[in-house]
C-alpha cells in the first residue's frame, strides 16, 4: 500500500478536485491518493508574488500530514508528495520537511519529455510565468532542449466558460513551437490543463506531457521503491528555532 | 533626498539594528534609511524552509511601505529596497511589488566582488546554506569564478558570547579558500557578519565584501539615478485576485 | 497489462537474470517483464569500444521484439524498454526503432537522485568509464550537481568470488564522495550492482539509487500513461535504405 | 572626499566632455570627477582592432594618475576608475595597474539591468561590435538573460548632424528587442549615447540603462566603501621587466 | 612518409572514392592516403540508427589496418585516421583502438571554422541529423557560436541526377544562415558535399569549410608531429574480454 | 609555396629564434617561415598588462607584412599567421587586419589536445596567468575538459641558467595534473617551452602538446587549403578612421 499526497498549493478546490481525479485515474490499484490544498493563500499562482504565499500554504499543509496527531488527520504516513503546480512552488523547502520524496510538476514533466523527445516546449498560460519557468528549466539542466512559450490566457480560463478559447490559444502556441522551435513534444505548463492532454495529443500528433500525470506516476514509483529524501545536505530538517506571529505554529521542531 | 528601506526578513531585531546602523554609516548625507523586520516569521534564515516563511514576512513589510495609508507609516515613497539576507530571500517576488529597485545581499556582493577579484569565495555560516547559495551563484552567472564554503557555525553565533569562536571559524574557512580554491577575495555570506568585515580584511590582506554595505550602496546609487523595476515582464505587478485565510489581506490589488 | 522489456546489452546471462529478477521484484502486479540480452556482442561493457558493439546487439534484440512475426517471439507489443546498462548504450538509436518509450539506467537514476538529493555522486567500477559517464551527465544537464568516481574494480567482479572485495572498494569510494564531494546520495554506476543497493544504503545512511530499479519503475510509469516516443524529429524512424554484409538483415524498412 | 577618474579610451574630446558632464551631474556633492582621454589612439572604438590600441592609451593615462610626480598632474589619489567605453576596453589590464576599483560601462550596466529586469537587450551602434559584446556578456555570466543587437549606425553619428537619424535607428532596434526578444529593459551599448537615455526611457516606457551613469555610480559607491582591487591573483601588479621602443616608458616598475 | 587512413563508415564506394580523391588532392607530396569503407553496414548515415551500425563497420575496418597480418593488408602503420562522416561516427571508440590520432569531420571542421569566423553555421542534408549534430557541437564546446540547419534533402542526393536540386537547397539554407543567424562562415555538414565547397564559397563570398579537407589536413599535421592518442584514461585500449556470435572476431586482445 | 608568419609578440629575440627554429623544423618542404617580433613592447608576457602592450606590437608587425611597400619588406603575401604566445595575445584584433587565417598557441594546442585526450591540463609558468588562461579555455569551449595549473616559475626562466629548475617545477606540476586532475595529456602553457616537449613526453608517458608546433601545423594546413578569415562579421576590416599621436601611423585605411 503506497500513499501519495497531491497538494495543490493554490486555493482553487476546482483545481484540487481535477488533479486529484486525474491522480486517482492513473495510480496502481494499491495506491492511495490524498488531494489537498492549503487553508490560506492565493486563488491561483501566476508569477513570483503568488508563489511566495502559496509556498507557505503548501508547507503548512504538509506539516499537517507529517504530524497527524496535531491535526487529527489520517495517521497513515505519506510515501510521496506531489506539489501540483507547474512552478514547482516551494519544492526545495518541502523536501526539508519530510523523508518522503517530493516532486513538482515541472521537474517530473521535463524528465518524461526528455525520454520521448530530443527537443520540446513548455506552453504556459501567461507571459508573466515565462521567466520563472525558464529559471526552473535552467535549474533542471534542460535549457538546451526546452523552450518556454506563453499562450496569452489566464490560468483560471481553463475552467469555465472561457475554456474553449483558452484551449485554442494553447493549441496555437503549441503548433508554433512545433513549427518554429523544433519542438518534438509539448509539455503542458499548468496543473489546470491536465484534462486536455489527450485532446491536444490527438490533434497535434506528438507526445503531450501532462505534469500532473508525470509527477504522480514518478512519485508513486519512488514511493514504491522506498526512496527517501537525503537528510545529509541541503534537504536536512530545518534547524530548531522560534517563529513569531502568525507563523509561530510553523516553527521547526526536533 | 533618497529614501532606502533595508528589510531584514528574519525576526531578530538585533540583526535589524546592526544592518540599519551599518547602512546609516555608509550612505550619503542626503539619504534616509529605514531599517525594518517583519512582524511574523523565523528568528533566523538557515536553509530553504526558513526562507519560504521569511519571504512572506518580507512582502508583508514591503506592502506596508508601498501603501502607507493602510499602515499609518511614513508617507514618503521608498526609492530602493535592500533585502538584508544573503539568501536573497523573496527578491524576485519583491520586485513584482514595487517600482523601486530591489536587491539582495548576495547579488550586490557578487557584483562588487567581481570588480575587485577574478575569483572569490562566499563563506557562509552553516553547511545547509551551501547549496541554496550555489543555486544563487549560478542564477547570477558567477559559477565559474565563485565557490561557496561553510564555516560550520550557527548564524546567531555571530551575536553574543560565541562571537569570538564564530569569527575564528569564519576566518579559518576564509583562509582555506585563499589557499586551496584560488580565491582572491572573500564575500561574507550572512547579513549578521557586517561588523566583522574590516577586521577580517585587516587580518587576511585581501578584499572582504560585506553584502549589507554592497547592497545599500548599490541600491542608493540606483535610487539616485531614478532607475525603476521594469513592469514589462517577469516583474510585472501581480495579477489581481483573491487570497484567503491568514493571507487575505495580502491579495494583489489594482 | 503493461509489458516491459529489459535488455541487457552485454552477453552475461548472469547479469540478465539478475536485472530481470530485480525488475520482476519491483513492478506492479499487472506488469509483465521480459529480460533479454543480445545473441552476439561483448561479455561486459567497459568503455567506448565495448559500447559500440553492444549497441548493435541491443538494436538487433529490439527489432526481434518490434517485429515478432520475423522472429517467432511473443506477439504482444512492448510498452516500454529499459536499456539495462549504466552507459545508456545505444539509447538514442533505440528510440528511433520503436514508438514505446526507452530509457537507460543512467538517465533514470539521475532523475530520481535529483529528487532526493541536491548533490550526488555516481560510483562506477572502472576508471575507463568515468569520462563516458561524465559526458552522459553533461548530456542530461546534471553536471552542476553530480560527480563521477571510480571504485577501481572490474564490472564482472561484482559477481563471483571477488564480490566482497568489489563491494568494499565501492563502499570506500562512496564514503569519499560523501565526505569530500558534498554528495548527499549515491548512484550505483553499473547494472551489476543492483543487488547491493539495500546493503549500501543501510551502511551509509544516505539514499542509494540503483539504476535498474529507477529505470524499470520509470518506464513502467510511462508505459502505463501511454507515453510514446516522438517521431517528429531526432527519434524519427530510420529512413529506408539498404544495409550490406552481416548487417543486411538490420536495414530499416518502411 | 571621493575622487573618480572617468577615462574615455578614444580620442574624441567631445565624448570625453559628454561623459564627464554626465558623471558630474550624478555624483554626490562630495565627489570629485576627473574626465580624461589618452594622448594617442583611435578616434572611436568599433571592434577588436580599435580596442587593442585604445587599451594602451587607457593604461598610459592611468599611469599618469597613479604616478602623478612623473606627470605633474594633481597629486590627490584616485578612489575609483571608470573605463568609459562599452567594450570594457582594457579593464582587466587596468585592474593590474591600481589598487582602486576599476569598472567598464558594460559590466556596470549589466549589473543594474539585472536588478530591474529579468531579461534585457544591449543595443549597440555597429554590427561589428555584436560579437565582442556577446563575449563580454558571456564573461559576465549574463548570456541567458541578455541579447545584443546593432542599430546599424556609426558610433560618431550620435554626435553632429546625423544624431536624429542615429536616435531613430536606435529606437527602432530597441523596440524590436522588446517585441521579439522578450527584453524588459534596454541597455545603451555605447558611451556616446549617455545623453539620450532619458528620452528613450520616456518614449519606450521601460528602464533604459546608460552605462556611464551605472559605472560612475557603482565605482563611486565602491570608492566610498574603500573597496580595493585584490592583488592576490589575476590582478596582481605586473611583474617588473623592461619594455622597449615607444613603450619603454610604460614598463612595470616596483 | 606519413600515412593517413580515411575511412568512410558507410557502404557507398562512390563516397569513398570522392573523399579519397579529395584527400589525395590536398595532402603533401610525402603523404600516403588510404581510403576505405567497411565490408558491412548502411548505405548512408542519416541519424542515430544508421550511426550505431556504421560504428561497428568503422571499428572492424580499423582493426584490419592496426593488425595487418590478420588481414593481409599493407603492413605499414597508419599515422592518423579520419572518420569520413560528419556525425563523427564511432570516433571515441576508434580512439581506444589505436595509438594514432583519430578525428571526425565535424570536430575538425568546427576547429577550422572557429579560426576564420566568430559565428558560423553547419548546413546538413536532413532534419533528422540536426539534433545529433547539435549534441556534437555541444560536446565540442561550440554551442555559443554555431547553429545547425537542415537543407531538407537526402544525403545521397548530392550524387546523381538530383545533385543540382540538392545544391540549390543547400545554398538557400546557407544564405538563410548568413542573413538570419549571423553566421560568418558555412560548414558543410556531410562528407558527400566535399566537391561543392569551392562553388559555394565562390557564390556566397564567405568561407566554406569542408570537413573532409579539414580533417585530412588536421590529422596529417598531427601525424607529422608524431602526436599519439593518450592511453591514460578514456581512450585506453579496451580491456581484454570475450565477444560472442558475429562479433566474436572483434574481441579486444592484449 | 605556402608562407607562414610566426610572430612572437614579446621583445625576446631568443624566444623568436626558438619558435622560428621549431617552426622550420616541422613545416613541409614547400613552406616558407618568417619569424618576427615587434620593434617595441614588453620583454615577456605575464598577465593582462603585458598583454595589452604586446597586442599593439603584434598588430604593428602584421601591418608591415600586410602592406609591404610601406615597410620595404618581402612583397610575397602571407598565407597564415601564428601568434606565438600562449595567451593568444591580440588574436581577435589580428583577424580583423588580414584575410589570412590567424591562430594563437592556446587555441591550436587545445584543439590537438582534445583529439588525443578526453581530459587534459595546461601547465603555465606563473600563477598570474592562470585566470587569463581559464578565460581563454572558456572562450574556446573547453572548460569541461581542461584545467590550468601554474608551475610557479618565471617565463624567462626557461632560458638560461635556471632552465633545469624551471623544467623540474614544470614536470612536478604536470605530474600532479595526471595524478589529481585526471589529465590524460599535458599542454605546455608558454611558447618558451617548445623545446622541452619531447623530453617531458618521454618522461611522463602521455601526450605533451606544444602550442608552437600545433599552431604552425594548423595554420600551415589552413593556408594550404586557402581558407580565409571571414570579413562578414566580427573580423571585418576595421572601419576607416583617424588615430592620433604615437599611433597615428596605425590608423585603419581603406
């Protein structure tokens, strides 16, 4: 029995439900999925400012799962965490908080993309995310094979009445990547697009990598193997100290 | 009249006072310095986890300065911000929040170091900070000329009764960088070391760059020139949206 | 039902059995594993020369699986291939030959390692493999977080009477990586070490990543998701042409 | 009292006056500015050949300031040098010649640009300067965030009757960088453009960084802090030796 | 007397004759040229799959020259090898097999191009070769000054009735590189283009580097100097072991 | 008949004679060698300051060869230039001055080294040259396979009574590179070492690359092929303009 926690770091329960449903659809029969979002924070994550606040919400949510007696949650331990945001919001900090492996959508999607394509493109909703994603791509060592392009739509447009328009904008951006950037596959640069991967793949004829699916399956695999986050260096448990004010309860403890 | 805000993102008022005093000591006569720290968050910043919480405290503090009528603070606008932490905690997000230029200690110190030395070393208190700083060094494009080493002491040791021991550990680490890494200058990898730069410089005989001084003078220079953060891309103002829970008051507004 | 082919590109049936057994031990209940090696080629792969010959054996073996009527093999299609060699022998060429995803041990292990550790080391048997592996690490974009070290033993020493000596040499090399290179985890740089991962992990106290396990679980995950190799660029099917002599039967066909 | 020497390495006294005036306009009241150019060398610097000759003129001029008794110049020491050319002509050699900090326009401008923009463009007059500037950008570690484009005009066109045409060509090139390269700010790639920064900023609506202003303020800041060039490595004083012929007087002395 | 072996790793004797003729045309009077191709393998090399098979043919051919008593070939030793394919097929493995220096067309052409141009372009026949060549360019450290473009023709089209059409497609691609990529010189990305270098140079007015000529002259120079491949690391002789099946005769021997 | 000019950019006629003799010893019978040094400049080149002056001497010498009627020198054109200094002093500027190909010792030596070794080391006399050479290695794209070490002796020590001591220091430094840096070959980092390559090779047992020999043979090869420096970009002829003072005679002309 493997238990995976999929944490959407923004406050959209619609997103949380969507990514949870997708996760449950693809895990093995023996895998348990918890899908959660924080109890405070931004409605969506578009750029650095939202990301800073969402990181804290993510960490607070993980603390609840790591120390279940405090929070009256399910006492069974989590074997792996997915940070269900394509900005990989707070992933490094999250790794300090648990022995379970933690992965974000971008990292997982880039790894799967590199296996099925020599060159590929991330298509993300808004232009404001392009540079943060380029920094992630550089951090993950994929700059020489991955470009980042924006579709020019809001993240939340993929839900609700603008969904068709958003899809078309995304598809057009993806087609440009194939034609002009030499991309051989498309990576969906937002958790909210998880349900359009199949349609886009059918219409474009190239692999379309959904970060939610990639991250869930990768962390499930690692959880099954029992791989744990190293505590020997950068991901060591945070040194014990006091936190003040509204963050007092989040202080690292021994 | 140029107004500089120096924000220490941790809760140590001792640190805040120290960096404020250093800032005031080095600015031009026409420059006004405000030194602040958040009203909530960690006592010090050692690694990714502390950094995530400190980022939010930093942003909350900056909002108070940017929208002074809300907070009954001084109404004079800020011409430049220093994030007084060597991890450059939250700097990218901070740039989204203001038109004034924003710099962290690491970025400023690396720039000054590269002018006076061809190869140099950052010496930081704890090993847990080495990888985060190496990522910063890579982000700033200085990997080929800068190594990061740890002295093996706690950040807070530089204040109080362990200060002598901490200084000696730092000096030993710095000497090793000069002898074995080919460093030609030393960068102090923590805001809390600002008052030992002169002593270390005198004892080592090579340039010692204190990030507080570097950042304050650099942002003062940019403020005097009237340089503003670009709103045309990654540092655009955060899109308007709702934030929930304890973060509701920090939602981006038009 | 997902079918995974694990191809050991050298002629050691001992290796093939070992990696096959490890693969079967870790896959989900619905996953079928075929473990094979070529019918011609080198007894082990140590350096560039062996690799060139082993690549052809690998491709010949894959052709048998891709075109089962020619070879009277099992007609069920393969959903994913593992090239069970840490040199990722022939992986790029293999991707041209099939729509199923293909991964080598090194690529998969590096991806898992980067999730559980900020910096890590590959420990490989012989010095002659260090530079080929460094080139792989660079190709996979991991040079800034991964060093490659040799234990100074032959690959085949991990089987048979020298196994204890080989293990000790490996462990010593790994300990040096932790102490001197800042490694936070160890990657086993040879398929033949798959059965010592648990022991080494227990004795070192840091994550030990076995490439066989990583590659099998990763390709199983991708097979389950139905991800296919892109045929839009570098991994397009080989253009039809004639091959002569002993390679005549391996000519690309439409 | 801080004394800054701004050395224009070409022979255009018009340029020298212009950069001197700009420097005096922006320094603090306690800062003394000397603006000089060599007594021999090229009329402007366009490409590698001009640069080689201009470097020697720069060094000769600096020697006069460093050893004032020889030259009957003002005996007050210089606290910082600006090499007022965007090619950073001779900067490394200049650092060997003095303990004061030395910076070129390109290095200073890139550092300020990186603080106010995530991605930016250098616009330089002639195409022949593009590759030399790209090499500088790479040396300064900014290749991933900075492109270099040429306006297609001569450097000297920014003075005199062609100035309007030159300005328009520059503005058009800058607009293309904003539209097509994702630039969020413009860096003026020539000392001779220092007086058009405000106009271009007003018309483009993004930050425009003038290297003269950036370098003067940065070196003034470093001079005020008392930061000195390290003599421990690449910028050590030149070993004593003889020089012959027209360069005899420039031989390094103890 | 210097003896150079030029090995075309594909089965086209037309190519072999062409590159042999070109080699003989350019070597010094005291240099002996042998032009050979394998006795088995693909008719041409277009992408990774062909390359894997051609590598083995190359190595088999070299063994014949290195151990002439086995093969009844000329007993005079070879002073340098040219792998006459622009993919540098099997070059690393070939270096393990001989003490003579070995170079491929791509490596040699890039080195000559970098001497006569600051930025240049490889024009190759088919799109399927672009990524393999980009990987070579990265391996050789030339990514910042070299782009790879495809003319959209088959390799074999440069011989026979389609030769005019192939030439025109190549020329058009080259012109685009000059106009849009800032290339200052063109590198011919296929051994089969060796006879069109002069015409293209005459029509484009920029240097055109033919890999055959570059590699032959470079290896002739190294052979004359007596430079030998190092056996101290990655290019050590392959460890002795058994090979099975159709590769049995190629097993490394002491 | 190919004519090669070997220009030693320093004033040591001893060095000039030595490199000239070595050049003549290795060129083909039909190749004519001119060995020259400037008529003004430093006695040796050790670091950035010497280099700046030596560059001008080099260019002045080349002008004499390119415009022989002015200088009453031999009217036969030069087919290729070697800048006989391992710092590649002034090479970019030199390429602007001629259509003949121009190469420095470092670039040529790195290219030959990369053909015979996967990893190698430059051993240079003085520590002050390490960073300039590291910048060259980075410019030539070889940072991942080449380290630079200093022997701790003066350049001129390789001539005269200290020659034995200098040789021993060099050999010790080279041995350390083999043992600790994984170097498989040694590159001699100074023109003055050209006559000790054979001895060092014999004593170390690995390839020793002498830059003089590498550059002379490479430029001879390029001259024979008729390869010319591109005038389409960075190496275009310098724009016509006036030079003043002692440099008046070096002004670019049409």
